[in-house]
């Protein structure tokens, strides 16, 4: 039996504050989280507030393309 499209898909969340830093500021890295979302309940891009260990505060993490 063939499998259809999975309802739950794996997504990667990336810190938007680390991405937007200026070139003169020293960046130690980019915070990324891996999670899952329901394709039917959340058809748009996922945005969550998570802790960024490089910024040392809670920031917005947006879904990125794989």
C-alpha cells in the first residue's frame, strides 16, 4: 500500500535576530531548532518565540526552507 503525504512534517526554526546582525558586529553563530508541525492545521510558515543561546534572550524563530 502506497503512503500518502504525511500530515506531520519536520521543520527547522532559525533565529531572526542572529540573521539580521550587521557585518561589523561579531556573530558567534545562528540558533536553530528542529520541530514538527501539522500540515493541515498550520499551512503557513511557523513563527515561535524561543531562547537563542547566542543572543542570550528569547527571540522570534521563523521557519526556513530545507
